[in-house]
C-alpha cells in the first residue's frame, strides 16, 4: 500500500478521534444511548469538536476519491504521497484550530487543505 492510501485511513481516524476525547472528558454528561443529544453539545468546546468532526466527514469523500483517481491514472506517486501527507497534517491543524476557537486560522487551513486536495486530483496532469 502507498503512503497516500494510508493517509486515507488516517483521514478517517482523524475525524473519528476528533470527538473521542470530548466524549471521554465529558463522560458524566455523555450518554451513549443518545450520542447525538444536542444538550451534550451545548458546551462551546464540544460544539466546536462536533463541527470539526462533521467537517472531516464532509471533506473525506473528495480526498479519498482524489487519491484513488490520482493513483489509478498513474500520477507521480511521490507527488501524490507528499500531497496526501500535507493534507493530513493540514487537517490535523484544522481540527486543533477549530476546537481551539481560532476561526480565521481555521478558515485559512480549510482553504489550504482544499487546494492541496485539488492538487492531488489534478496530479495525473503532471
């Protein structure tokens, strides 16, 4: 498996693990029988973690499709690997800034991640 393919798994784990610490830290308030209870996410940091989680779900399909397409179309593997790692690092920074309530930095990182993803998608051209 390529590094880029491992980054697909990394992207899934990142968006899943975005909520795990929030649920663990709020264990007294979190009810596993109602994991989407809006009351639990009324605390601002929890709401931001949920937002980062949902954004990870939203960005994942384009990332996965871009990596698969780039590899299927025989794009330079080193380029695809480098861009996939960059995307994952940017997404991690995005999650940190989202939870940390840094909206401007978060938006810049989201845009940068999107452009990296577009570069992966267009990598077969190179």
